[in-house]
C-alpha cells in the first residue's frame, strides 16, 4: 500500500505475532494539565510521577464514524475531564476520575456528533 491508501478487511483477522500500534501518544502530565489528543492516535497514555489532583484532555476532531480512542493513566487523576473542540459535539457520560493503572475508551458516533464513554 502506498500513499496512505485505506485498506478494509471484512471478517476475522488472525495474526501469529505481535501487533504494533503506532497510533499512540505518550504524555507526562503535572497537576492542572490540559492535553490535546492528536488526530490519528488511538491510544493516549499518561504517565505522571504520582497522583494528580486535576487535569484533562481534548479529544480530536474526527469525521470517521466508529473512531475509538483509549485514554489510560499509570497514576490516579482525581478530577479528570474530557472535552472536544469539534463544534456541537458532546461527550456522554461526563468523566470525573481515572484510577491508577486504568483507563477509558471513547467511541465517536457520527450521526449524533457525539463521543460516548464506552468503558
């Protein structure tokens, strides 16, 4: 495949080796942080030095139905927020805390112009 052409697979895909995900973003936040998740990234990994009182992320503007972005933290973020700059887009339900070593997934539903927290 050349020139960033899309490939679509239908049915099951089986691999015999590891899968490399190059669509991640790594971030070392401090309390009160605000970070933008870059377009094309499927995972956002936060690695703070310890528990943070607050912080948040902005989900990228997307136009592809079914986009899923995973947000994870190695430490607790007590008051965590997620939002989007995409006009008219909402996130449901709202987010409040990420526990140490956990994360959440957001799913974009294009016809509603809405991000859902699905895990």
